[in-house]
C-alpha cells in the first residue's frame, strides 16, 4: 500500500516491508535493487523505495510481466527524473534474474 493512503493505525498487526529490509549491503541486495543499480533505474532517489517495493510485489505475483504490465504496476509511482525507460528495463532485468534463480533452485532440489 502507499503510505500516503493509509493511516499507521490501520497497519496494526500487519507485516510491513520497507526498502531497508530488502538488503542494505552491496553484497546482499535484493535482485530488484541490484537490477535498478545495474540498469540505471536509480535517479535522484526520491521515488526509488516505492518503485523497488512495487516492482518486488509485482514480481511476486507475476514473475514474467510484460512491459505493459510493468508500466501498469508502477503507474502509481511518480518519478520526475526519467521517462521510466530505465526503470522498466530494471524491473524486466530483475524478473529475468529471479526466473533464472527459481529454475536453479528447482534443479538443485
């Protein structure tokens, strides 16, 4: 949920995930964080936490989104620095990386 649309008291008892909980060390970044870094999805940083968490949520429910589905998922996040091209590229790259990791887990199992 967007924090601007929900009162903190409404989250009582809920699990809250923040950008800081994903990975705060360059060696332990979440695949979405790493993809934003590697594919220039980061700009000023103002929108980054919301976009990264939105992308993570999208990829959890749809591991192989189309470009249109990515754009629709991030439509609620405003970035004033870009035309979203690198952001969309970053999310698509994270989807590919996470898909490869899932396949490797299945092979190892």
